[in-house]
C-alpha cells in the first residue's frame, strides 16, 4: 500500500470533519466562518454558502477516500489515517474558532 494512499485518506478525513460544522450550521440557517468570508476564516458567511462549502468538502472527501486506492475501513492503517486527519483538523478548528466562540480556556497567570 503506497504511503500516498494513506496521505489521501488523512486529507479525506480532514475534509469529512470540516464538512460537518459547515453543512449543519447551514442547514440550521446559521451563519458560520468560512474561507469566503471577510476576513477569510474569521468573518461569517451565510447559511447558503456554508451548505455549499460543506457539500464541496464531502465531494473532496469522496474523491480522496473512494477514488484513490482501495480504502477499507476494517484495515487499521486506513482507519487510522482517516481518523488522524479528522483529529488534526478537529484540534485545529477547536483552537482557531474557540477564540471567537469562547471555547479556548483563558491562560493562567
């Protein structure tokens, strides 16, 4: 199994995890940060933009996971690569967006 397949699965996991908040926020009619807002990644985009961006992330996930190699969810290496991609983008998003929504704990002095 080429390591590039595992890298594709990790990026696929990142796109899958990124799709969830955008698609769900959009379906709930709520604005949410997106790369298309001003400033990019910090400002709010409309619910329609977020549904479209969430769906685009699902397409990228599909292309990276279903169309590259032979992804098998029962293969520990495949599942780990996908999960690590999800975890990485999840931790990044928690730190980045936590400062806007109160999710980042204040530093102790």
